[in-house]
């Protein structure tokens, strides 16, 4: 139940600009979740949600980008150096690697524990990374490209 509720919270903050815990509680209750403020507070802390300023000058809950772990030790220069190209379409990222290295790079991506990544499928020299949505695919692929330039 906790995992389902937290997944729902993540879904809601990507679809809506939720400014307060009360708004979150009301949206969750509308979806059939019987929650208290204390539960939501714990869930938000567990998910490491933060508030960010919107273009309208209000605040909204968002996933703390620092928790994306793109600079994680497990995603080191050896893994990044194994990636030849990065591209995305819809909610999929395609990583091309040197022959035989796709599984290792896929394991490195999995080890990042990025909430927006649903999973990876690796062959010999290609990995498909499935993300929650197209925007996540774009952001993650851009971060990987940045890492490729820095290592």
C-alpha cells in the first residue's frame, strides 16, 4: 500500500502543480487513498520531495533532482566511456555501447535508482531504458550526454 501511494504521489506531482500537503491529501483522497497529514509528510520525506518556484511565482512539489544520483560512484567514467551514443523517443532512451558492454552499462543505469526509470533491457551493444514519460527520457538522456562530455 505504501509503495502504491508513493507511486501515486509521484504521478500527481508530475501531472499537477501541487503547492501544499493539503492539496496532496485532497487529491489522494479523491483517488481513494485514506491518508493523514502525518502519512503524507513521511511519504514526501521518503521520496525526498522539495518545493520549487514555478513560472507563475508559486511553489510546487517536485522530485529533488539531487537524488537522481547522476554523479553516483556506480555510474563512473568507465561506464560513461562505454557509451557511444544516446538518443530518446517517447519514454525510451536508447544507449549504444561497444560490443559486449551493454549489460554492464545497463547495470550501471539500474544502480542509479532513478525514480523516473522503470527499467532497462540490454543486448550486446544496445540498451533500452524505459522511463515514466517523455520528459524524463529527455532529461535523463541529456544528463548522460553531459556526463559523456565531462569524463
